[in-house]
C-alpha cells in the first residue's frame, strides 16, 4: 500500500512542479472569458433597457392643463374668482371628461376644488374666497392636476401650470 501512495505522490509532485502557465490539463481561460462575457452582456442589457425606458408606454398620450390667459393670477383678499381651465393633450387637442383638481401649494386653499371638463372642453374652477396667503407672503401658487378619463389612454406625468395668488 505504501508503494501506491509513493507513486501517486510522485506524479503529484511532477504536476506541482509545472508552472501555472504551462498547465494544459484544462481550459485555462474559460472562467475569465465567462466573466467578461457576463459583464459585456449585462452592460448591453442595461443599455437596451435604458433605450426602451425612454420610449414610454405605447399609445399613452400626455395630458396637461391650460389656463385661460386672463385667469392665471387671482387675488388673495378673500375675493371670489373663477378660473377657466382646459384639459389638452400633447397635440393640442381638447380632452372631454377629464377632471381638473386644484390643491394648495405655496398659497393656502380651504379644501380641494375639482371640476370635470364638459362638452365645451373646459371647466370653471370657482374660488369662493377660499384662497389665501400666509401673513409673510405676497405671492403663492395653487397646484393643478389632471385626472384623465378612465376609459382613455391619457396620462398626466409632466408638471402642470399653476394658478398664481397675489396680495394686492
């Protein structure tokens, strides 16, 4: 038994004495090649997903609020104000059935105002003196948001214009 062990030890010593570069018992470059292929593949996948992510969902159309020119600024002195707003898509077409919601931003608003666009493609937000500013403010904003009709392909992801509230 000892002789078999000596024979196996002597063959191990011959393989151990060889340098790593001259070892031809296996495919030496395979692991590093796999790592390189994996890194290149992951990088290519990341680039492709980034390109696809910039496209957006197919068929979705951005909708935004358009405020009538003379209604962009209202008084804060507890005065009644009516603001005409329109829901429009990115191509300039009017959107019927969208709900426009007005909420407090840097100006204060008692509650939330919401109104749906009708067949005339616009909604009238009626501020019954609910808008106000803090004591140290001269100007503030009321934020507008569009809730598109549920049976449409409209989305509201971009920022919308706001109504300015000023103290005169």
